[in-house]
C-alpha cells in the first residue's frame, strides 16, 4: 500500500475501534492489526498516540462536516427543513447501528476533554463549525419569518447542538431512539416555532 493509503487505513480502522471502545481502551496493536499494518510501523506515520487521535478527530470532522454541508446548506430546501434533514440523517444512522456507539465526537469530548487540551481544542473547533452551520439556517429562517425575529441564532444553534448531543447520550443509555425523536419534536414545536 502507498504510504498515504496506509496512513488512511490506520486512521479509518482506529476511528472505528475508538468509536466502539473509546480512545484509552483502544490499543495501538489492535488498530494496526485491524489495518493490516506491521506493528512496528505506527511511529512511521504518527509522532505518538495523541497525534494519531487528533488525526482521528479530523477524520470524524470531515465526515460530520460533509453531512452538515449536504443537509444544512442544501439550497433546494427551506432552512428549517434542512435542519430536520440533518437530524433525520443521524437518526437513521443510529437506528441502523441499533443505537450503539453514539456520536464519536461526543464520546471523545466526554472521554478526553479533561485529559488533553489538544483534543479539547480540536473538538471545540468542530463544535463551532457545526453550530455555525446550524446558526446559518436559523438566520435564514429568521429572515423568512419562520422563527421569531428576537431569536439569537448563535445561542439557539448552541442550544440545539447541546440538546441533540444530550439526546444521543440518553439514546445510548436506553438503547432506544425515542430521546432523539423527543429532542427533535421539542426543538421544532417549542424553540423553532413562529412567534
């Protein structure tokens, strides 16, 4: 395998294992075995496990931002429809996974924020990017008169994403999709309704 392909294979397999077991419970040997890479070659591709972890966050970020761009910036839909599509994409993904795993970025945030400033900083950047996309939808919805003019788009976007991440955590606890449905219903019926 070319060097860049090998590096990507390590990141992909590592991301899959970390999503299932957590960062600290995932050993380098497990990642390299899953990627089909000789055990001694990890440090040829990454300075240390933390550098690898930051590459995994970037991998998750790319996937999450791709979904965000396709749904939250879809000019063929009204702004609130875009937001609903964003939630619906993840609801379907969680159902397909039988409500296991949860949000990989949320999981890493809970596990690593107190342990690594580098992880915390990188995840904070991603949080800002996603809430920025949500806020953009809310600004458009506000301009169209779909939501109250007094609604602060940035704070509401933070509240929406915080609520959604909390609902995902509850979904993992109960192994039931209902917390996501409740979150979505409450957001659209109470927060994102016309004034």
